[in-house]
């Protein structure tokens, strides 16, 4: 984290009459409490701990409790775009911890928030300064606000730089690019006036039915930790806080169910630590995020947001977290309303605060939390020592952010030059390109030769759709290019593009039609028949199928994972024409496309790409972009296999063969395994070296391997290192990912890829639940996926 000790110049902003009387702005410091002298907390030369202690000593109970609640921004809870006289009678007259999604012009099914202040960018920066100025000048202690905002695939602001959905980001396996993306998010947040970004999501997506798979980096804890670490470092390098979510064990609800269902994770303690807590521990210890969001699920009967074990013992005492914890919306309320472990809401507040929660967030006014909290203090049911500790954490982050040295956006006009620049757009485009995963390419149908296929039918319900490009928690109002338009633009002057929709994303009875099939309606049959007639006039068919924002996402978990509605029937009818079919998938979770994989010659996984989706998909189909992405999550063949993930315990995902087997009653194996992805070129691995071949448990191990592009095209490969512990005192995973590097090679080019294995990479949780590196032999496996292993070598820990 950069040290922010900027001296405060005389502000070139208008000040209110009261501020002029008290003259709070001085060279190098601000008189926040307006007492005419520089207090310890106002002195930039003092240590943060001294400043926090001094500020706490001057605060009333009302002021402290206001630093423990979120005010949701305009159109969510806040009714005014700008401060009004009425604010002097609101609970935030004594301050507020943070204001979330303020004036960001959110586009959402549930809570659109249009505002005149979101764009141009400089107008928003000035508006945030105006609001910040009210809190600095019009509250007694003048404590600045932490302006929070979402940012899991680009900053959640009007026309900010967009990124692919997180599952697409995970498919890039590109740590350096994710770091750059984090820097973009952080820089844009800072320029616009946001000081805290709710990103990244570190939840391992282990149930493919879960709707929020689209918002995760994948299923593997090591991949998530590595990508999440880079995102946090990138964001915080720009001087804003990164808040991790959702802590903890949130992403494995019973049956993959989400929304109003009780999220009931069935996870054993060792698995919880090795899979679900691993990314949080690693990222907290290696990237030092300033925020964590507590989740609203329970674990083993105890709500996480009311758990001292999760919020204090694990998070702070073991992992070393030193920022502040904000609740996911309704997490505090659920302690009472959903989990029913509190007699009333006020007791739920007590449980959360005593557990370690710093700030409550919900779509209700902040006083619904602050007033019960004040009653609890008055009744001596929460000690002032606890309150001071919770508030101190919040203030400490505000000091680290430099808000008590310079509380305003220094140069609002600069936002117009540094938000969504040409370089940012190029980075976003690159990330979209790198997220493409080629699943099948029979007889090298792809890339398409325009001369061979001059007449192209583009069909499918996602061909002209664009809503997936601005899915929740990312930028809005950017110009979008559909797949259809992207192909038209690419083919301009080169050939003919024909379009028919083919079918809708879902049929009238979906999702019931997944279990009770209904005949095609006359209208559906006519649309498919029309598409087949157009197919006969074409040389090749590009079918764009999958899901949109109404089919996958938060509160949109599924019970089946086939293509929704009539889409498979459309694909089958197209395949029956005998014309070559290329299937492009727009989706947010793995789909069980068994028939399609068996019979369709070429399949491209695009996930939820960003606004340039049409351009990127066209470039990939026609060969300008050689797909190099790899799957960050396993594709099962059927939901009946779930749970089916990587990593897995020995033989837990095996078939029914072997000496003690005789039956054949199940479908076995992955449709596409973790780490899988094809290319338009080929790569060869050689010369695997491990050093030292014998070492101690505290030393690093160096692994090198040569990779050569043996094909005819420039391309990217993701070199994957897996580690297998041959014998252990407790059952551990069969083998697991412990390194990866994405590299670009020209035809014939060779590179040596180097990995360093640290003791933590070799560690397991022993019988006493201690992280331990046990002596014995380990195998290093190098491959192009978790199943396609090319080279192996053994080393020994003594």
C-alpha cells in the first residue's frame, strides 16, 4: 500500500459560511473538529494508532455508532442527489461509515438509479466532493466518508472500463493482466471519488448449478487466490481499498440453491480450510486488503456474521486481517429472520457486533441499525471497549486511505482524462480475447476461411442479445456490440451474413420444460423451419446459444444445466442439414452440452464477455484471435454427478471399474476437465527440471520446463503445474494446482517457464488441524489441463 502523506494545499473550492468562520482548512492539515487547533488525529506526522486513539477519545456514542453503518446511495436509500437542509435532522448528522454506490447510475432489474451526476466523470468527482464537504464541514467531528462501490468486472459506474464477467477473467489465467485490470478499477475509482471497491469475489464455485458461478473466478482455491491477489494489489496500488467477498463458505449452498433459500453449506472443517478459506487466507496475508464482506450464510449452525470464530479468531487473529468488516446486505437481519438464533433483531445486532462486525450494510436506512445499537450500549449489553474496537478499525482504514489528510478528489477535471482511456479499452479488449476457451474443433473447422465459407448464417437466441455484457456489479451504459453485429462488421465486403433468431432463450413453460417436455408451438416450429431454409442457402452456420442475465446470476440458480428452452432442438435441426455448425456459447456456468459435444464439430466458450463481445468472438472465429483461455471450472456431463470438481479426494470421482466392481450404472468423467482449452496451434513440453530433488520442509523448490510452439500460428498456452503428495497422515487431494503461467509463443519459438514452490504449497492440515509440510515424496506434474499431463518428476522432502 502506498503511503499517502500529501500535504493539504488551500482548497480551491467554495466553502460554507460556517467553514469560513472556523477556518478549518490550513496548510498541511484540516481542523476537522473545528476547535481552532491541530489535534493529534489531525496531524499527518503522527502514527495512525495515535490518531485513531485521539479521535476516538473525542467522539460521542452517537458519533461512534454512526461510523458502524452504511448509507446506501441515491435511489437505493438516499433520497437526495445532493445535501439538503434536511440532512441536519437525519441520523448521519453525526457522520456515517460509508456511502455505497453513490450516484453511479446503476442499471439493474431491481434498482435502477439514474442520476445527472454520473457523467461526465468530472461532474461525478465534483459531486462526491460536495457530499464529502458536507460531512467534513457540517458534522461536529468532520469525519470523512468512505465512498464504496462494486467492481467485480470493472468499476460499477456509468461508462467506466468494462471487463468480462469474473468467470471469464478466471478463464484468462493471466496474472499480469488481472493486475493491470485491478489498477484500472482502482485508478478510475480514485478519480471518480470512490475510496473502496467491493472486489474481488474469492468464493470457490463448487456447485455448477449455483447462479453466482458467473461472478467467481472458478472452482479451484489456488487459481482463485492467485487471481484475487493480483486484483487486490492492482486496486490498492491506486490508493483505494479492496474489499473481499463473500467471507465465508458462501458459495456452496445446499443443492446449489440461492436467493430466499437458506444457504446451508455442507462442508467438513478440513475442506472448509483447504478449499473455501484458502483464497481468503492467502490474499489477506499476501495482498493486505483493507476490507472484507461477511456473508449471510451459516456454517454448522452458526451464522457467519454472528460468529466470533469467523470474524475475529480466524480473520484477525489467524489470518492477520487489519481492515474493517462490512456485512453483506441483510446478513445481520438474517441472524434473526432466517437463521432464528436471535430472539429479536436487536439481539442480532448485538451478536454481529460482538462477533467482530464493523459496519452494517442493508437496503434500509442506517438508523434501523444505529438506533438498536445505541439502545444496546445504553442497556450495557455491548461494552464501550467493543464499540471502540469496532469503530477504531473503520477509522484506521480511513486514515490509511488518506481521508484525514486530503478528504476530497484533488483534481475533479482530471477524471475526464483518466477514466476509460484508450489504453483501458485496449486492456479490456485484451482480457476479452484471452477469456475465450475453445472446447472442440473437429477437423480444424476453426478458424473459418471466409473464401471457403462466404455465406454465413448467424442464428440463435443470443446472437443479437447484449444484456449479458453489462451484468450486475459492473459498468453500465457503454456501447455494446452483439455477436451478430461483430460478425457483420468483420464480414463487411468479404461475404454475406444471414440472420434468423431460431428460437427464444427459453420456452413458455421453462424451467418446468426441463422435467416435463412440451411440444413445439406452431410459432416455434415455423421459426426453426425458417432457420433451416436459411441454413440451406449458407456455407456455414454460427449458432449463438446459452444463457442471459435472466437465466444465471444472483438468485438465479438452476436445477438443470442443459441449454435452456428449445435451443438443443435448434442445434439438432441445424446439424441435420449437413452444413458445418459452429456453436458459440454465451453463458455464466458450465452447461451439460453432451449431445452438442458429440455431434457439433466446433464449440467456442465465450462466457459473459464484455461490451466488445461481438468483435472478440468474430476475431476468434475467423482466426485473428487464437483462443488460449482455459476452463477455471469443471464441466460435468450431468447434474447427477454433482459434486464434481477439481481438486478431489482420491478415487472420489472414479468410475465403477476395478477389482471390486461389476456394475455399470453411472455416467463417469468430466465433459471438459478443469484447466482444459484448445488452441489453433500446438505446444510441446520438454526438459522438466526440479531443484533440489531432496530438500527440507522450510525451503523452496524450483521447477522449470521448456515449452515449444510446434504449430503454424502464434498462440498462447497456459502451462499448469500440479502437485501430488504420495503419502500423507490424513487423506488429502489426489493432486492440486500449485502453479500456472500464461505464455505467448510464435511458431517454432521455445520458452523456459519457471515456477517456485513455497512450503505453503506443500502444506496440508494434519490430524491436529495445523498446516504442516510432512516429509516424503512429492510428484510435480506439468500439463495443459488437470487431465492432460505431459511430464512428471519426483522430489523428496526430508
